[in-house]
């Protein structure tokens, strides 16, 4: 069995290699998405926001901008949010707005797979479950993101999306993340990445039963 430092070094090598290859292969697509944003709503192309990273360290996360420039309001986005642009709706639907985070992976702020980083407002650093989840780098994709692929629709039918996310959705996602981390392996990470790509391309096939079966993890029991 690999020692912990060696295991961390191996995962870091996997992240850097995967992120660099992804940026290289996706360069034409990234350029096309940038042009789409410019054509639809002008500048800026990118959006950055403070998130909580490993061991509670804040960092700047990068995304393609999906909301109108200068928009203000809740940090929670629900289906039907009028701040979202036409291009932004397409990007969010397929999760393409997250692609610039490959740069965050190269910088060491994030991993390819790991719990999605939260805004400081929702993080309770003193809570044991947060302390456990924040032991690893946050990721571009994770188990909770796949199981809550239609999260914006779920929040859209609520009268108070902010409270529903904070009190119901987020606690459930933290438990899913912790369960995944306890059984994590490189093989499962690779499967999760492939499942994420599959869900981006075939959204209707992204269902909990498929995810549980492909990952071989009893996430729903």
C-alpha cells in the first residue's frame, strides 16, 4: 500500500496531467464558448468568485460567465433565474461553465475529482463533517454533483431556494461526499469523470441508479 505522501503525489500528478490534456484537447471548444458568450452578452467572458478550499483556505474559482454582467442577488441559482443569459442557460445545462476550472486544477487549488467548493457563507469550519470533507482539494466534479444534476430545477420549485439549499440539499451532498471519500480509489475517480462526461452528453441518462451501478458504491443506502 502506498504511503499517504506518495498517494497524494500520485493524485496530484494525475490531476496536472488530466487538466493539461483537457485544456489542450478542449482549446477549440473553449474558444467557441468564449465567442458565444461575447456574441450573446458581451464582456466579460469569465466569472470568478471566492470559494473555500482545502483545509478552509479561500481561493478564486473561475467559470465561464453565465449571468448578466453586474448582476446582484443570491449566490444560489434556481431554474428560471432571470439573471442567467441565453448562452449561460446552455452552458449551465451541460455544465460547460465549469471548464475554466481546469486552470484551478493546474494551480493546485482544485482536483479533477473532489467535493465541490462552497462559498464561505455556507461553510461551517467548526463542524466535524466540514473538517472531514475539507481535508481534500475540492473538485470540478464529484458524486454529489452527479446525483444532484438537476439541482437548479429542484430549487426552482421551492419558495425559498436559499434555505432549501442550506438546510436540505447541502447537508445531503456533504454526506455523499464523505461516503465517496471513504471508499475513494483512482479507478472510481476515473469512472466518475467518465460518468460526468456521459451526463454532459446524455442528460436524460444521468440517473442515480446508473451512477450507483457504474461506481459500485452504495451511495443510496
